[in-house]
C-alpha cells in the first residue's frame, strides 16, 4: 500500500526536492507552506506521478496549524511519514546586535513550529503504532559558529527534541531521526540576509550541497526495512569540513 508523507516547507529548497524524490517513488504527498502559488506549482508538477494535497499555513500559528492538519480529506489523513523541514535562519549577527524579531522568527518557526506540527500528527501515529518522523536539523545543531548564536540554538533544540521524541515514541514502534546538512544551496541565505547582496557569496567558489542531495538521503532514511531506523545523519559537501572550514577556489 502507498505511504503518505507530510512535508513542511515544501515550497522551496530541501522540502520541495524531497517532494519530488518521494513522488518518484510513489509516496502520496501532503505539501505545506505559506506561498500558495508555489504550492500550486509543485502540486501541478507532481500530481501526474502521485496523489498530492496542499495545506497553506504558517507553522508559527498554532490554531492555523491544527486547523489545517485537521482539515485533511480522509484519504490523506493517515500520515505515515512526517518531514519537519520548514525553517530558516534570520540574520547573522553577534548576540549583542541581534534583532528580537529575528530571534522570535527562528525559535517560533524552527522549534515551536516543528512542535506544533508534530503534536498534530503524532496522535495518529501512536494510535496506529507506526510512523516515521524526520526532523531537518543542521550542522548548526552540532556545533556553534560565530554569529550563529540563536540559529544554532534553535537547531541544537531540534536535535534534543528529536532524541526526546525517539525515546518517548519508542514503545509505539515509531521511527524518529534527524538529517543534519551543512551548507545547501537553496533560498536559505536569501532569507537569512533578507535579500541582501551578502547572500550571493555564500555558495560561491565551491560546490555546496544541492537540495536534491539532501532529498536523496531523506528518501534513503524512509525506505529502510521496518527494523532499521536512521537516527542521525551529518552531511557536508566535500568542500566543507565543519561550520567554519570551507575550501574555496576563489
Ligand atoms: P528554503 O528557504 O529554501 O526553504 C524554507 C522552507 O520553509 C520554505 O518552503 C518556506 O515556505 C518554509 N517556511 C519558512 N517559514 C515558514 C513558516 N513560518 N511557516 C511555514 N513554512 C515556513 O531553505 P532550505 O530548504 O535550505 O531549508 C529547509 C530546512 O533545512 C530548514 O529547517 C533549514 O534550517 C534547514 N537547513 C538548511 C541548510 C542550508 O544550508 N540551506 C543547512 C542545514 C539545514 P514558505 O515561505 O512558502 O512558507
Ligand atoms: C544551515 C547551514 O552553516 O548556514 O543550517 O548554519 S549553516
């Protein structure tokens, strides 16, 4: 029987690439994001290949999140795979100069948004005693880099929450894991630098991970046999050794 996956942040980058990868393998999709025209275009691209339903909500908004997920039609209600991917960095400032709005955005989206979506999906999984949750963390969840302060904090929280989920959901046979990429060339830096030219240089002079590279690893994790759980993956492009060491040719 075909599985159904709910992917947050499916309008761009890693989430959108994961939607394409899952569709290729016949997984039904619930695609989430705030930009309706993007949701429509991904749905349009994939609905010949698999069944696709879209949900437009802001993960920061608790009520919107629960209402949207509760509104799923019957055939999309049983979520077998949850990909908690929606998130971004906002700003790259030393802590003494950081913006409260940026801090709110990162904690509200990357941490609390992930929790709201999980809270809405987990009861179905515990009831059915099956399911898989993959949280998209980051290398920033494993080490802290200069000016990364709150973003790194939000991703460290994602890793701690992942480990907690894995313990608590263990009696139900639910798999939980985190995929933690380093630099991935997506809209991430456009968002972090708010469209500033600084974003243009982030992926220059080396070949960063592409969203599809991460999507393939996510699919690997969801396609293991029932007794195998990929608990934690750290992945970098070859040019990157850690958060502060990137071999550039320029
Ligand atoms: P993108 O900016 O390309 O995609 C971010 C996605 O998150 C979009 O689909 C966006 O959709 C969604 N999103 C953002 N805010 C909200 C919100 N408030 N409510 C609902 N959806 C939201 O970035 P990436 O694909 O790179 O990022 C995806 C995940 O990967 C993030 O968690 C990020 O932290 C993580 N990551 C990224 C890395 C990188 O270098 N790119 C490296 C390691 C981890 P919309 O705007 O339509 O709502
Ligand atoms: C995104 C990668 O290095 O910008 O999580 O934090 S990094």
